[in-house]
C-alpha cells in the first residue's frame, strides 16, 4: 500500500507533532511519501493530481484540494477556530473556508484528536469520523531523580511548585491562566515559540 502524507506548512507545533507521530508509525508498515506544500498553492494543487497512491493523508489546510479516485482521502482536523490566527491565516480561511468545508464532506475519513470535535462533525451529519488521541512514547519520559533536579536547577525552577500552562499562544488560554495563577507563588512554564508576551515573561 502506498500512502501520501501532505501538509500545507512545515512550521512545527502541536498538530505537526501529532502528524509526525502518525508518520513514524505508518512508516514501519507501509510505503510513505511525505510532501510539504510550504504554503505554495500551485504545489498543493499539483500534489492533489497524483492518483498513484492508495491513500492521501492531509492536514486541514491541505484539504483545499483532494486527490482524485481511486486514491482515498483522509483529513486530520485538530480544531476549526481561527479567531487568534494571523491576519494572513484569517484571510486564507475567509477565502477558502467554503471549499475546504465542501471537501471535508467529500473525503473518505475525518480524523479528530478530541471527542468534542468528533461529536461536532457527527452532529453536522458527517460520517466516517474517527477519534485518535494525541500519543507519545512513555519511555521518552523516564528520568532519574538526579536528572530532574539538574533540569530544575538549569532552568531556575527550584524552591516552588511548577505549573505547566501549555503552548505559549493566546488561543491556548495562556494569558487567562497566567492572570489567574501569577500570584500563587509558583513557577509558571510555557512551551513552544512564544506567540504572546506575558508580563513578566514566564
């Protein structure tokens, strides 16, 4: 079985980590070709013309175009909220939202990462909606007490409890969580590329 794995951008964040995990798992059993359109609409269109694959797996943005039969299309949907997106991303969805929504109805399978979005699509009448939660290898998180203490010292996280607030994006609620938790006397930690500035920074 030949599988084509497509995304629209190679920027790395939570959704891409999910797709990378899926890609690594599939590689062990199937022939996989991974292509990033890198926000190039013409390249994305040309990719969609390929018919020599059994399955094409794509992110939501790449659903602007679907591969033709006999290739089956699977779309991975993490969320549909773009209220905190960049102006360019908002413009993209304003122009192409109807086409993407139409293509979601045509695809063979929608994969969501939460029960909320699975229920959301099913209530709209979508079929073949599957829930596959985010995954990670537990063995990657086996640390000794010494390693943990050294990590805390390296990043000045000693002396107080540590609260992880998630990815540093407004859309993830990091601003609200900071405002509520900032006076608790704890270390507040975020991850990823800072998309919003907190005062003082955490």
